[in-house]
């Protein structure tokens, strides 16, 4: 680790795939939080920051894609799990590539589980200086049904948390979509 990396402010961003376009497209909220972080925090001080990207895959979230598949051997199941992981890697590649292009140090990894719990666990493990999460800006009625990862992280993460709402002009017709 270089000296500048050791003193760099470490910002963790929790990112997820688009519910509309699916992998490898980042959600509107994730892209918005990333762009905001670059414009408002990093600015031109690219060597002063290290961005840490965490993508949490919900187990079996897209198992239905495999309904028509025939599984004849254990290898068939391994390739399915590998494919889900590969989709997550393509999502992370978008963020890491952008950081590389502008000279900001970054790291990215995938975990499986409940996003709220996993993000808070990873914050405890990695100890970033700041957590940035995108928010869909749902109203109270929608929140009851969806529950929000950002609200949970604000309450439970062991570091300061910044939530970035989507721009109103970017919100899809159904605000639950992202």
C-alpha cells in the first residue's frame, strides 16, 4: 500500500443492478450515488480517495431465469452459480473502470445475503470513513412494502452514511423500479 493510499479517505459505495435493465446495468440510484461522490467529494483530488464498491447479491434472486434449464450434473449447477457471480462482476467492472479512467484508487467485491445486513457487516469489517448509498426516495406508503436499505444503513452502519436520492427526472414511472 502506497503512502497516499494509506492516508486516502476510504468511501464505500453499495451498488446494485438495475431492476429495469438487469445485469450488468447499474441501478439509477447506484449511478447517481457514484456520480455525486465523484463530483461533490472526490472532485479533482483523485489521489486523496479510495472508493470501495460492494455489490450484494440476494440468494436465488434470479433463479427463475433457469426454469427452462436442464440440470444433469453437479457441474450444471456450478455454472449457474458462476454465471450469477459473473453478472455481478460485470456490474462492478463499470464502476472500477470509471475510477481507473480518472485515476481514483478502487476495490470491488461481491457478497451474498440480505443487502441491509451484509452492507452493515462489511462496514464493520472494512471500516470505511464514509458509506454512500443511493436512495429511490420512496414515499412512506412504498417504504412499507419495499423496506429501504438506505434507511437501515443510516441507523445501523458503524460509520457516517450519506444517502443520495435519485434526480426526479431520472425516476422511472414506477418509483419502486431502479
